[in-house]
């Protein structure tokens, strides 16, 4: 490839940039982010284009965060293959990127009916066919011995020891950050609205006025991937958006269960789960309903009621008065039910990595590797870059120190002794790190997702003005421009 990879710091979202890259990736969710990171292992110039003001704002922000064991997908599908391959790759990658990922195991529960118990046996057989090791079927009593809060109605359980939990947006931020540290360029606020190909070169333009060129184009646009396909003249698939709603509970509910507790899956999905999160909260959800429109992430009283009722069916002792927030995510499904990872119809050089619904998070590293194999078949030359460094510094290193170590560290770095978020004990030093590492936090929610500042019981009631002051000072901007989540979500309009 003719383009020298350059190590770049920070990000570039200038208007009217005219640049040429080896690979353009549309969409900075976990799939685009992981692909960017895996491509940064090679001597390639790569640009990641994202319409949002930060990465991980689509499905990769709002999902269950489960590393699925791989018993669920239909054998022979891409989902089955990449789920099975993806589990170990996920654990390894999370370790390299210093993203918390815990192998807590999952239980899939039947509640006394013959049909459900048959489903448990069928899932076990399917898991074996998919090559998943360690699965076993245990009685309800054995499951309750290991999970005392499990409902007495649970009669039979599929024990899935390879399953785990991970923070999905932290994983995405880390993947993109590591890709940027290795030379990938990220363009935020770059809403792709036209794609043309001439003489083997893609010219992509955005609503904001960017004009970017590349030899290969990868469509990782999640729910909007059919729109990206159509821009290039391919209407071979349509995404069906399906909403899933959640309730997140305070940390004092976080130890109700140690495994992720599923009910037997239905046609609509893997069913309502109850799970600890890597941060020590308890998560319940998601339901499954067709979303009215592609960006509909509003929760509804009806949806949350279903989540609450079904979660209590698995773990009756959950105290729902401890709910601290609710949220929803949109699955991007397709009628055939499988991932779409293939070259675009009659558009040379374009690869779709679309319809990546569950288990897309689990499989994201395997998806990226599979996509790179397809790009090679399409003519992309991949020469290893010996300077690639897959390790990302631990953003939570301070948190993990002993009290004595913290004391010594604070003497050298007093900003780590100033606590900004009292609920989650987040220091000014950690917020500054989030503002200055790749990809930099630029708004209040960006700081929140990177540091947990504002995620505790008071949901930012105390720390918000301090976080705003730090964003203002570090980015050198006016207070009136600080937003919650980009665009028009401003907090203040001026001085009184
Ligand atoms: C409710 C729910 C629960 C789930 N639970 C799990 C789970 O427990 N385990 C698991 O393995 N998987 C789970 N998944 C699936 C997983 O979340 C997805 O597979 C994964 O997040 C998909 O990532 P993505 O990068 O393809 O899409 P996204 O994260 O949606 O990213 C697509 C990106 O493209 C950008 N974009 C779109 N259009 C344009 C444009 N025109 N120009 C520029 N950028 C654009 C968007 O802004 C977005 O950032 C769940 C999904 C949902 C919704």
C-alpha cells in the first residue's frame, strides 16, 4: 500500500479534510472499533468515520454486556462460528486492553414445564454441536446450592461455565483508543451521507462537509448499515430494529447472584436475564419488541414492567426500589437471522459487516478477524507492522492501588487526591486522564462512560458542575459549549 501509516495523537474532525486512506470504516461501535484495532496491526492507513460526538453510542452502548457461551446460535451459521471463536478472543483482548471482563459463568433456567426442560436439553446438544466445552445440565437444587437466591420454581439448568460479563462501552472505547494509539484516525461528527466509487477509489462525503477517500470501505453502521449499503447502490438487505429495555440497580443489589441468570430463550431472543455487572451493579432485562424507528431508545412503563416481572421470576428477592436508572438499546437484526459479513453486491471494494445483533459483542474480535480475511480475499494487502502495541494502559490503575500506594501516588500527583464524584469515588486525576487519552472525552457523558463519574446513586447531582469545569479548562472552551452528549444538549446558556 502506498500510504505510510502515521502515528497520530488525538483526533481530527476538521471540516473539508481531503485525505486518502487504505481502509475507511463507517461506524465506531464495538464492531468498527475492533476492526480498526485489528487492522492497526498492519501497515495500513485506516480512518474510522462516526456520525456521533463519541464512540459507542449505538447498540454498543446499551446492551447486556454478556460474553455468551455459544450454545444458542443455530449450528452452521456465522453467528455460531464467530460466537464459539469469539469467547476466548474476547477474554484475551479485554486483558490486553485492560477492560474489566469477568468469567462468571451463566445459568439457563427451566421453570418446571416439560417444554422448557426439553429446550434445556436441546440447547446443551446445540452447544456441543457448536464446539462449546464445559457445558452440563444440573438440577434446580444444585443450581440453588450455588445460587441461593434463585427461584424455587427453577427445575433444570444449563450450566455454561465459559460465559462472562464485560462493560460494552468501555471495551469499545478501549478498542478505538488502542487503534488510535496505533495510528488509526477517528473522525467524529462525520455523518456519512454519500458514497461514490470511481477508478477504484471511494469518495465518501458527510453532512458536516468532510470529503474522505479510500480504497476499501467497510460498512459497520449497525442499525443504519442498510442505509450505507444503499448509498453505494446495494439494496440487498434491510435492518429490522428491535428494542430491548433494561433496569440497572444499585450496588447493594449487585450480589444477589454471581452467575448471569437466563430463562430459556424464545423466538424473540435470549429472554430476560439477571446479572451482576463488572462494576458491581445488578442488571435486569432486556425485553424484545420491534422499534418504531431506528434511533428509538426510549424506555416505556410497559416494557420495564415486563422486565421487572420476568426478572423476579428468576430471582424473586430483587428489590426494585433500588433501581438507579433504566435504558434501552436497539438490536440490528435481519430477516435471515444471521450476521451479514460479505462483499457488497456489485460494489467492488466494499465489505458489509452488518446485522450484528447478539452475540455481536462477544464475537466482536472474531468478527473483526473474519472481516479482515474477507478484505484480503478482496485484494487488501496486509503486511504486519512491527511497531503495533496491543497493550492499553489501565485507566483504573489508581483505583486498584492499596491505600498506602494511593497515598504515595497522591503526593506526586495531588489531582488524584481530589474526589470529584463521591458516589463512585472518582478523582480529578482520573477525569483528566479520560479527557487526555484516546479517544478523548469531550462531554459530560463521555467522562461518565470512561470514569463512572455520575453513575452512582445521585446520578451526577453533585459532580456535574466540577466535571463541566474540568472539560472547560482542559479543552479551553467556553462553559456554554459544554454538553451532556453533543449537539444541542447544553447545560448552560450564559452568565447571570
Ligand atoms: C438490547 C441488546 C442486548 C444485547 N446483548 C448482548 C450481549 O449480552 N452480548 C453480546 O454479545 N451482544 C449483545 N448485543 C449485541 C451487541 O450489542 C451488538 O452486536 C453490537 O453492539 C453491534 O455493534 P456495531 O458496532 O455493529 O453497532 P453499533 O454499536 O450500533 O455501532 C454502529 C455505529 O455506526 C454509526 N453510524 C450509523 N450510521 C452512520 C453514518 N451514516 N455515518 C457515520 N456513522 C454512522 C452509529 O452512530 C454507531 O456508532 C445486544 C444488543 C442489544 C441491542
